[in-house]
C-alpha cells in the first residue's frame, strides 16, 4: 500500500518553476553549433552548404533569444501569484526558450554523432536545422515585443495593465510573427512528448478537413480521392501542413471552427467514453423547461423571479446530463425493478452536488464530448454531476448561454431531490468557456441575493474578454489546440457587436414585481419574455425580483422532464408531445406532466415562427440517415425475430437482394432492458451515422420513409430535428458560400467591438461582489493563453480575502482534460482536477460563513 501511495504522488504533473536545466547545457549547445558550422563549411554539396547556412542562422538567433530571455527573466518573479506558485505569461516564454534550447541540443547531438556515417540523411537534417532557425527567429520577434512593449506597460505586477491598448495591435502582432515553423517540424516542442504525436495527428486532420470543407463541388468520388491524396501529403510534408494550417487559422470562419470540432460530436466519438471509461449507474438526460423560476433569497425576506431565457432565439428547453456512480433516493434515471435486476442498492441522497459547464469557446462542444473526463470525475468524487448543454454561438450569443445556466441553477435549487442530493453543498465546475459562465453566474447570484455555489472550480478559464495583448495571449500564436485566430473568432461570435450598437446588457435587477401568487400572473410574465425572444435586437439580462414574502414553490412535475437516455433528439421530441403521467407505484420518477405554460408557449412560438430556413438541412439529414439504413438493409444486414417477437439485426451471409425494394424500416427500436438486442440497436445507430458521412453526397432518390407503427416513440416533427448536422453534411455541403466566407482577421474585426460587461469579464466586477465569492480553485497550464487571466483573478480574490488556490501545470495544452485517454501526463492533470474538487468538497461550511461575516 505504501508503494502505491508513492506512485500516485509521483504521477501528479509538476508545476511551473522547476530548476532550469539549460544553464548547464547551454555552453555545450553553442559549442556543437560552432563545430557543425565549421564541419559543413567545406562541404561543396547543396545539402552541405544549406547545413552550413542553417547553423550560421541558428547561432545568430540563439544568441538573440538567450539575450532577450535573460532580460525578461529578471522580472518574471514580480508577476507570480506567490513564491510557492511561480507562473505567468512572461515566465512561460522563458520556459519555452528553455525547451527550444533542449530540442536544439538533441538535434545538434544527432548531427555531431552521425554526420560521418554513410547512412547520414543530409536532406532530413537540412530541413530540421532550417526549421529550428525559423522557430528561434519567431521567438526573437515575440521576445522583442514583450521586452519593448509589454514589460513597460505591466507595472506593479499587473499582467493586464495594458488593457486600454488598441484591439488592432493584437492582430497586427499576429500578422508580424512568422508562424509556419510552430506548426511544422517544431510542432508542440514545448509540450510533453506523449502529446506531440496526438497534436501532430490533430493538425493533419485539420489540414485534410479544410481541404474537404473548402473543396469545389465535384462528385463524391472525386472529392474523396482528392482528400486521400492531400491527407497523405500532409502526413509526410510538414512544411506543406504548416502553410495550410496558418492559412486556415488566418482566414477560416467561425462556421469552419464549429464544423471541425463537431467531429467530436459524432456517434462513435460520443460513445467511446462509455466503452473505455468507467461505468456509471446513472447516465440520464434531463430537460429543464424554458420557464420562469422563483427562488427564495438567502435572507428569506423575498422571492426572486427569474424570467426564462429569451435572448436572440426562441424559447426552448435546456438539455442537461446527470451522471452518477450510485443510484440514490429520488434520483431520476432509475427504472422500476432495475435494482432487483442488477442487484444494485439505492443509497441515501448525497449531501453534495457538482454542476458542470463545458468548454468549447462558446461555439462548440457539449457534455457528450467531455464525458471522457466527467465519468472519471463522477467515479473519483462519488457525488452526482449535472452538466449543462447551453446554447451555442453564433446562433445564441451572449447573454443567452448565461441566461440558460442561471435558469438551470435556479431549477436545481428548487429540485435537489430529483438529482439525488440534499443540496447541503453545491460545487460548480467549468473549463474554458464553462468557467467563464460559472463566474458570471456567481456574480449574478450575489447581486440578486440568491444562494451562490459553495465552491468554484475553474480550469484554464478566461476572465477578461478584451482584444488586447498580454504575454500569455501571445502564447496562442503557437498553440496547436486553440490557435489565436480561432480564439478571436470565437470571441467575436459570442460577444462581438457592430461599432456603435447598443450593448446587449444593462444593469441587472432593475425591475421589481410583486410576489406572484397565481398562475395567471406567471402566464402573463412568460408571455412578455416569449415575445422578446422573437426579436433579434440587443436584449438585457434583467432579473426582476420581489419585495414580499416567499411564494409557494413549484411542484416537481411542473419544472422538469426526464427522458430516455438513448438520444437527446427523442428527448426534445418528448417535451413537445402530449402529457405523460407518472406511475404512482414507481420508486423513481420516470415520466412527468408536461403541461407547464413554458411548454405551451414554446409550441406556439414554434408554430408561429417561419422555419423555412432550417427545414431543408434537417430534412436532408433525415433523408441521409434513411438512405444509409436502406443501404445496410439491402446489402449488408438482415434481421430475424427473436423469441420475444423483436427484430434482431444480423449480418447477411448470402448475396441475394431484398425482396421488398422500397422497404424503409430496418430496425425496430428495442424495448428498455433488451440486453444484447438493445446493444446491437445502439451499434446500428453508430454504424448508420458513420456511413452517412460518405453517402450523403450521392443524393439518392428514394421514397420518403415512415416510422413503423410499432415504434415506441413517434418520429420528431421537422422543427425538432437534430440540432447537430451529420458528418456528411459538414463535409459534403455546398462550397461556394464557404469560400466567400473566408476573410482575414483584420477584415473580420473591422467595425466590431467586444461587449464590455462584468458578467462577461468577471475581473471587472465590483470589488464588493468579488469579495463575496465562495472558495475557489483554479487549475491552468503554463502555455495557455488564459494563464494571465487566471493568475490575475487568483491574486485579486486573494487580496479580497477569498480562499483561493491556483495550480499551474507544466507542458500541457489548453483543453488537456479532453486528452486524458491519449496521454499519461494529461491523465495526471485530470487527477489534479479531481484533487482540487475534493478539496472544495471537504471545506467546512462554517469556514465559508466565518470568512463571509469577516468580509461583510
């Protein structure tokens, strides 16, 4: 047992600030560069002369980098959180220089030991030396800008003091830095070696994906052929790949970013965590209706009335996912008789609850895409996790996601028992964009007097939304996970407005209403919000609140709906279907009444709105899946009837054709608990979705399929079709509009301003609000463009007396939590996140109350 403990401790990723190993090898590196320069000077071959010139350039840039790095190094300690937690954007560039020196040392050593061999590959090492010369030249440009521009601005240890500079400065800086070397042979040199192959593969996929996405409208076979050929070139030609990536980063639209990251949303990728990850007792989709919420203030003097989300898009339910390793009393997701069948015991409600908001730059990703680490969190922490799938930009920009998160949070406060928790302690977690949302939510709760969470966990979170340079933001120039061009376009899609346009938000809580005691009052209020949702003009995040006593809480059956775990699309269809009634004899709530006014309003808004713009793509997706289904039925699969009368898919062994050519029903949906039949049905769904990517462009003309009369769920109407397009639609759509959407970053941000709001930039919130924050744990990485935001936020909270910890992990990229399956170091970082959450859960409630009294 002692050995195991030691191994567990050693697996924790180190934090920034380890001893500099380059000081001892630097003289050796310089000596080897000079030795190689002299050796290849007399080589008359083309490669020999290029090696000589490459080493001359390498030596020149190495001297400049060392000089500039030493100048910056003298002041990096002024910007750390504290002496025990060194880390900031200036220090990160120093560490990058160290990693570059180590890489050049390895390269020079290989050349010195192998240059006299007959098997020495001059051509390979010529390109390696030239690539590192260009990389050091790019670092020289960045370090000169840091020394001459950023260090003089960042006075008194403030990393973000240059916040008043022009937004064009950041994009001009981006265009002035040669970036090709960072995405070619030197890709990810500053990360752990276990991550470099993954990042290389990711960039190959990005290059090939962009070829297909922006390809001309040729036939499917021609485009497939071109894609295969271009992909093979990107594998072997690092220079071609780097040029393509830089071009994509500079000119691609936010629609391309959404499309590329949507690959992680395909059926196969979303089912992978369930195959290789730990199993869960409860994995339930929960739909929170888009309706008014009433929450009692912490002092019990009044009730706050929170309107339903109403900005930019029509009212629609909010999808959440409940994850738990144990089935608990009252928790949704259990089936009658399930505990007897599996021998599982029902535990008492947990005292704690985790609420999670996923990352993705506000434009992509979902809970399913991040289930890879949420499953491990659920197992390790042992408390229920509710993850929120908020609406995404640019269709639903700020403040719509924050409105939805606030609605879900208020719903949770009123329905703790349905989540298997008593709600004694609530911890909110969020990574990247999700962390920004939970920070804005906390500020909103404190302003309204609503109970905030008891602890906050932030992972690589942006706390300031400004288009201004900072040392850490410049790190995105070489970030293979989220390049600076992608980050800026996500920012514009979420919080960008035309110059001179009215801000989307005003002061919150500026409307006071009497306590609502009748259903009529609620309907009237909701009608006003629904009318506002149809208008696309800028809206405000205003929360009306009451002055009188506490109103009667809503019943459980009015405020939530539990749906089948098979698919979110079926869940959304159920919300709009006729009412269902729960079985009084059930030990868990499996179906509920859907007669709330919000659902009725949503149906009416859908019927009244003009949905012609979204009708055709959704119909196209459904036809695509049906074509694949028919193809599998005719040529690949067959079916038989089992003993219980269900159709079971089997592989076809003969070559005979189907007798009924126009038959459209391939699989009957299996009943709940059908064992292997249900698993085969889910496997079929994954196969159909995967193959549809390659067959969508055929445009087969077949009869429209209809649902089998024996299907347990009616087909969803066109207005409630899947929100996510299939991979085939992503890749094989029309290309002219995509090409026309390409523009440079300078053109993209011409005439655009970023909203200035303290919900969006929590660091700008009033000090008296930040001082009331609950205990916080911040986890970030040393090469993250959000590093300076995280360090500054931690220092600000600490100065205000808020209990806060910050951990800065070495050599991991932004979004490393999603890479925990492919890298041991990323997996160790996931364990560090679990450790931070456990520390928040273990903090005594009395500690928070005492600190809150002291601050007040």
